[in-house]
C-alpha cells in the first residue's frame, strides 16, 4: 500500500513540475505554435488594472458597484395554492330506518337526483292510509255541522219578534211612572223648603253661638296684646342708645381712615409707599363713610321703632273696649235664633207626610216598568241563546273543516316522510365515500355519502396584501401542478377580508376539468395576469438598512459619494430580487455598502469592467 502512495506522489509532483516550470514545452507538445500569443491569466489582468489605476485620495473608500437600468417585469402575480372541489356535500338522512339499497362504492360517478340510499318504509304506508281515513271521516261530519247551523239561524227571527213585542210595552209603563214621579217634586219642594228653614235657623243659632267665643277670644287677644305692645316699646327705647353709640364709633373710624388716606397719598407722592397701600387706604375710607351711613340708618330705625311701638300700644287698648261690646251683642243673637228653629221643625213634619204619599205612587208605577223591562230582557236572552246556538253550529262547522285541514296536513307529512325514504344526489359529481351499507340503521342526521364536484374545479391561493390590488376578477390565470402540467382558467373570486393570521387574501381560479384528471388538494403554482411594473434586478446582498430601519440600497452619486435610496421589493427570484423606487439608471454599491454612509467619498469598481 505504501508503494502505491509513493508512486501517486511522484506522478503528482511530475505533473506540477511540467505545468508550472515547463509550461512552454507542454504547450508546444500540445501543438500550440510559438507565434500564438498565450492567454493572459485573469489575476494578471486584474493586477495590471490595479496598477494602472490613478492614486486614490486619502479618506476615499473602495467599493464595487453595479450599473443597473430599469426594466419592465412580466405582468403576472405569482402564488402558491392548491386545487379544491367546486362543491362538496355530505348527504345525510332526514328520517330513521334500515338501508335496503345496494351500496355505491366511492369513486362512482353519479348524476343529479340519482338515488344513493333507500330507507325501509316500515309502517309509513299504513300511517298514510290511516290519515286518509281520518280525512274521509272529517269530510263526512261537515254536512251534519252545516245542517245544525241552518237550524240555529232559523230560530233567530222568532226571537227578534218577541223582543219587539216586549219593548213596545215598556213606553206605557214608563208614562205611568213619569206621571207618578211628577207629583213628587212639588211635595219634595215643600219639604225642601221647610227643611231649608231648619238649617238656616240652626245656622243662625250656630253663627250667633260662634260669635260669643270669637268675641271673647278677641277680647282676650286684645288684652294680651297690651303687655306685648308695652314690651315692644321698652325694647325699642333700649335700642336708641345703642344706635347712637354705633354712629359715634362710625364717625371715629371715618376720621381715622381720613388720616390714613392723607398719609398714604403723601407717602405715595414721595415714592415711599406703593399704590396698593394708597388703594387700601382709599377703600378703608370709603368703608368708614359707608359705616357712618349705616349707623345713621340704624338710629333712624330705632326712633321709628319707638313711634311704632307707641302706636301699637294705643291700638291694643282701643281693641279691648271694642271686643267687650261684641260679646254682649253675640249673646242677644243666640236667644233670637233658638225661637226660629222651633218654628222650622214644625213645617218639616207637615211636608214629610205629603212626600210619603207621592213616593208610594211612584213605587207602583216603577214595578210595572220593571216587569215590562224584564220581559224585554227575557226576549233578548232568548235571542242571545239562538245566536249562541248559531255560533256553536258555526264552531262545529269550523271544527269539521279544521279536522279536514289537519288530516290533509297529516297526509302531506306522511307523503313527505315517504319521499325522505329515498336519499338522492343534490348534483352530479363523484362519490368520495361509499354510500351507506345494505342493512345499516340510519338515524336523522346520519351520513349517507359524500359527493364532490370536480368539473369545473377551483384552484385556491393566498395573495399578499401588497399585491392584492393587482389581482382583478375575470383576469386570465395559469397554474402548474406538481407533475408539470399547465392548466388555464380565470379569477372568479378575490376576498375582501384578510386572513387574521397570515394577513393574506383568498383568491380562487375556476377552470374546466372534464376528464376529472385534476384532483382535489393538489399543490399548484399560480400565475395571474396583471399590469406590468418597472423595476431593477439587483443582488439580494446589495440590500441594506438605514438608521430608521428602512430597506434600500446605497448608490454612487455623480459627485462620487455614497447615498442611501429606499426601495420596495416586488419579487424574489433565483437571479436576484426585483425592486422598485429607484431612478431609471443607478450605480448600486454591491460590495462595501455597509462600510459607508451618506456623503462619504467612494472609489467604485464596476462589476462589468472586472468581469
């Protein structure tokens, strides 16, 4: 093993010696003439280019730049999505029962309204026949109810005639009653006249009697007012010295305020006092003058109070004399009122006898009127009984009709239950599951089969919010499935509400699938036709961020300095990223953009020249 390693090392050394040291001989041996000019190595060209460059000023940063020109990119929105059935429904049972049909296996093509599952009818036919029998029975009751209604309606005219006869007897009885009642008012008027005299006389007595306490109260009140008037006079006389003292005190304050005001004015003129002190002194002077006026008003009020108290005392003494005269007059009036009461009571007894006779005549006439009215009420009750019979007959007829309608509804329900025994396909499609097995027991809501419609078929994708405005309804679209098959359709739905988690919008394409070769749930790459856009294709490594975190690139300005330009990403591809927001022609720094800032001088080496 070591011999082979030594031989391999010797061969490699010989090859390296020939390639490096004997290169010209090897080229001649290979048939290259001496006139042909050997190729210059790339590193040698780069070195010569570096040595040929002029001197770079101090502070200038070497960078590599790319001169990019704007291009119009293709007018399509690219998405990743999946196929989906146009419709999918799980057919369920609406009634309970055992399956009596052979099952259809999944993958079977079914037509619209094709029978999928048949449920054992059980006693449904018997229930339908029983309901039909109830309908016939209800229809048989209807003529009998109509006959009872006609009989009840025939009794109403006789009842109305009896009412008219009884009502005709009422006016005669009421006339006799009115005649009897006409005698009552005269007797009652005489009684009322006599009775009116009694309250009048009693009122006169009460009035005369009530005058005595009132007069006595006035006397006591007048006598009680004398001490109060004397006390008020004494109190008013005591207030006079106090008011005079307040006046003297107010005048002293005016003098003091005037002195302070003069001093403040002189100090303020000399600059030794502030204006606020002068204003305070003036306010105090005015307040003192107001106090003098208030004290004068108090003195006048005290003098007026003394005069008023003297007048009230004289009035109280005069009231005592007047009250004594009223007490004597009230006692004389009481004796006169007692005599008038006795005469009025005698007249009342005579008038009451006349009223009793008139009332007895009214009672007799009233009994006759009540008898006539009772006959009317009896006739009306007979009419009401006849009308109640009509309503009962009508109710019986309505009940018979309701029974007919109920039986008809029951028949419709039974027929509907029979119709529900067959579960049919709602549309043409493909069975995704087997139908219910023969002999299986289904309950309401149990699944019979699942049907999907694949022709036409949908392709569902989710477009980012930055590109959703470019997708239009009715736009042409193409999709490439995982088996590289390309299909074509149109956009039939664009969501107006974004997915709350991904912030993307649902887009649906509809395309024909007559051979059902496209399955539900296949992955697909979508390309939706949209308006084109102008953009630059740049390396992803050329992207950078500014101090605010905005995405962009740095360019070489005409002045030879670096400058940040914000960009907007449109698409990410294998060759690079397509961005918008740049001028039509721009020199983008691709190497060294992270080591310069805006305004820093740069010495660019363009990638095209290096290559």
